[in-house]
C-alpha cells in the first residue's frame, strides 16, 4: 500500500512538472521587461540642431590606375620532408584515408612546395607533395 501511494505521488508530481514546464512564456510589455509597445506618433523634443559651417567640398573620385605592391617580402622556399631519399620506398596514407605505395625517383623544392617525383606500384610516374600526407612509413 505504501509503495502504490508513493508511486501515485511520484506520478502526480511528474505530471505537474511537465504541465508547468510545457507552458510557453511570452514577454509581457512593461517596466523592466525590455519590451514596450508604442502606438501613434513619437516626438523626440529638445534635440539640438547641428550646423557644420565652412566645410570644404571633397572630390573623392579615383583618378588613374591603382597600383598595389608588397615590398621587402622574404623569399620562402618549401622543402620536402628530410627523411625522403631517392630510390626509397614508402607507404603513404593521404588525408582522405587512401593508402598508396610509392618509390621516390627524385626529391625537389620550389614551385608549389616540397615535391617528390615518384613511381607508383602500377609503374606510373607522377609528382606529389608529401606534406599533404597524413602518414608516411618507410618500407624496407
């Protein structure tokens, strides 16, 4: 009997909590609510008039071609990872998760970054940027 009475109280309190929490609360206009209803015309009085005298006319039109240059910029050379060596064999995991086995033919720098001329397992030769790989493992 006590268990069923306690269960009934828990159910009743739960239902009251759901009913109270389910009510939608709308902001009510009034002092301190941040919501104010304005009807009709609003007149803002006692505003001073501002008069700017002796203002020169300004011609702000672009004349001639624009030239933008950057001066004193240092030369930046991207080099390939130091562990790459010609004729080395590597398993590469790209950022997409794709795995690839390569043999390095030539290592270079400049242009679009540190690059390596490689030969894939199917005999094709191509140039890759090894810095874009998620993992590189040397294969003995």
